[in-house]
């Protein structure tokens, strides 16, 4: 048992550093242990979804979905080192989600301001000749919708305790607060509105060469340590299993429905349970919270 626990602690630390970066401990202390009011109450739907290991699956699904809009995809290709340095992007995203979900208002506002400042500098022209700006409220809305759809779908399938219908609506409404602060427009506030927003964006989506190349990179796992690649393959299969059929067709990702519903889901549950087991080994920061 001591050997297993030692492995668990070591693997948990490595995973934490990969996902949260070299300053992970300091960021975790600032976000979770700094006293002050939060946007969201402890145990609220957004904290349950964003604090569960199922978010690893949802995050990968979101990246695949987001790549289908040619303008944000062009911005990623032109301005992101996602292939040469994929971990930095993951670390920035995970810290942003943690800060806005769990952190004191000051920390959350700081994270929002950082993202908006970065977006202000990202402009260009897509391969089809259309100009893009990363702070375009409409494009930010697509990024938000794809992310919320993916996180919620992953939690409802693989989360520790799936949300009730009213809690799922509350989750969509809570995340809209963050999306609006980032600058997105016309955001959904319920599952019904989320489904409508997904459908409304479909005419704008394309399986471009950039999107398909991104999907191959994300699912290939070349940036993942060799020892973790079998688990990452299961994670990728679970993420693909959450994509709408039209999205996998656009990305040229083959699917076998029977395998998705059986082996795919079982391996997805196994990898999420393993991740939950690993992440629970991290020592909890000292609680020092007050809520509005």
C-alpha cells in the first residue's frame, strides 16, 4: 500500500504541474485560500462541474468543437504555439477557469483583464480572406458555447454526481456571467438556449484543413509522456464520444456507435475515475473563504 500511495502522490504532483504550470502551488493558494467574496457559492453547479475530473474530457471535446469555426481556428494557427508548447496554453486555461470559478473576486477580475488584454492584440486574416479579431463578441460567443456544451456534457456523463435538470440550467446561467465579462455577446442562460445557440452557429462551422490538423494533433497525444499515452487515448475516445455526429464528420474522425456506447464509455469512466483518484491526493489548501 505504501508503494501505491507513493506512486499516487508522485503521479498527482506531475499531473498537477503539467496542467497548472510551474507556479501551480502559488496560484492554488491565491485562488482557494485567499479570503474574500466569490462570484459563486461553494458547492454551486459551476464549482461542481469545473472541480471534477470529468473536465479533462470536456476540455478536449471543447477544443475539437471550437476548431470548427474558421476564424478562431485561424487565430490559433497564426498566434498560438499550441503544437510546440501545448502545455502553456493548457496551464493558462486551467488557471483562468480556476480563478473565475473558485477565486476571490479580485483574482477573478484580474484573470478576466489578462485574457481581454491578450485578445486585444490578436488580429489577422483567415485563409478564406476574412479578417478576424479575437475580441469579436460573436466569435467569443462561439468559444463560450462550445466550451459550456462540452463541459456540461462531460460532467453529465462522467461526473461524480450528475446535475439535476434545474442545476444544469443554473450551470449554464452561472458560466454566462464569466463569458459576458470576457466580452462574449448573446450568451445562453439555460440548456434550451444552449442547444439553440449551438444550432445557430452550425452554418458558420467548417471542417477546414487547420481544424482537421488540430484534431489529429490533439488526439494523437504526441505531447503526452509515453507512459501516459494509453490513458490519454482513452481520454481522447471519451472526448470524441461527446461530439455531435456532424462535428466528427467535419473533422474526419471515424466513429463506431456501438463501440462508443460500450467500450468507449467504459474506458472513459475508467480514465476519469483514475484522474479523480490522482487529483484527490493533492493536499487541500487551508480554507479561508467568505461568500457574499
